[in-house]
């Protein structure tokens, strides 16, 4: 059985949105990637209008998001295992998505 992800980049692009995501993932002294470019990458749209530097920055943003998503997944799974749940879960309870979204946003905001 495959992993049921509690949150995905697509879900985060919908809420809180790419504008917030590029702001909170930018490191000190680093310009945020264009939010529309991050959305294009997440949704698999054409990225040819952007420069190579913008593409690198947007992919770095997505990589940071993916790291936070994976860390959040592991954190929630750890708590579920402690509570005696058999993993992976067969379905994704909506409450776990809400919690995962909040945890990912917190992790990305730590900078």
C-alpha cells in the first residue's frame, strides 16, 4: 500500500497560496521566486517565459516545501504510531490535512 500524504504542494498552492509560500520559504537576503512561476511548476504548466535564475529559485522553493511536507508527514506518522494506529492509513482524514497544513506553514516560517 502506498503512502497517503496528509498535505501536498498542490494543496498548499490552493491554501495558503503561492504568494505566501514564496515569501515564507525565501531565506535571509534572498529574493522570493515569482508566485506565478511556483504555481506553474506545481501544476505542470509552461515555464518558458521565466529566466533560468527564476526557475532555479522557484525549484529551490519547491524543494524546501517538499522537505517540510516530508518532515510533517514523519511527525504526524510518529504521533499516530504512538497512539497505536496501523500505518500507512487507508484514507486521509480531513483533520490530518488541516494539521499538516498548519505544521508545514510553521516549519517554513521558522526563518
